[in-house]
C-alpha cells in the first residue's frame, strides 16, 4: 500500500513538472498579445548611416579609403572594436553596384578580440577583374551570431574598379 501511494505521489510530481515546463514553453515572451506586431527594433549604434564618419567609433578602415580605385588582390585593413567581431572575425563583402558579389569571406582579428577596445584586422580579397571605372562597395558587417536585428550593423565603403 505504501509503495502504491509513493508511486502515485511521484507520478503526480512528474506530471506537474511536465505541465509547468510545457506552460512556460507556450507562454508569450514579448508581452501581452494584442494582435499588433511588436515595435521595430531601435536603429543600430551610430544611427542609420553606414559610412566611415558614422562608424568611426566602432570600425575604422585604413585601406582602401572611400572612393579608392581597387584591383585584385586587394588588402583591406583597419581596426574594429572587439564587439564588432565574433570568434575573432567578421564578414566582409565586395559587391558591384548592380549587386553582384565579387568576394565574400571573413576579416580576421590580428590581436585579442575579446575586448571593447579597437583590434586590428586584415584580409586579402581576390576577385575577377572588373571594367575600368565601374563602381562597387566594400561592406564590412558586424558579426551578429544572435541573429537579432537590433544588433545588425555594417560599414559601407564605395570603391572604383
């Protein structure tokens, strides 16, 4: 008889724990559900501008400078706050004005990246030759492993091929 009572109590406790976990998983996490979408995330640090002046406190590119004429191989170097990196790198792309991706890969930290201070980076881009005088953009993106849009940010540098 005592074993039966203990078994029933254990079963009730287990089922109660499962119910609590299930209710927690189903509970809304963004406040009350009013049928309206949540407000948009705040703009990224530095505002909506993605040029060098707006991002100077987060990332600085030493080469190439805005408007530079570039050819492959292109060395991109500068410094970024440690918060711009994840696992010592961040994504970088070179695109044409029409949006064709010429290069996509990681820029690597050249020092201890787990800091809020500036950390130097460097990456060498190889890409197909482009028509002389055509335009493109170098896009250095803050690595955002969370995927949350409020942590997205990037620096855009116009270049000429």
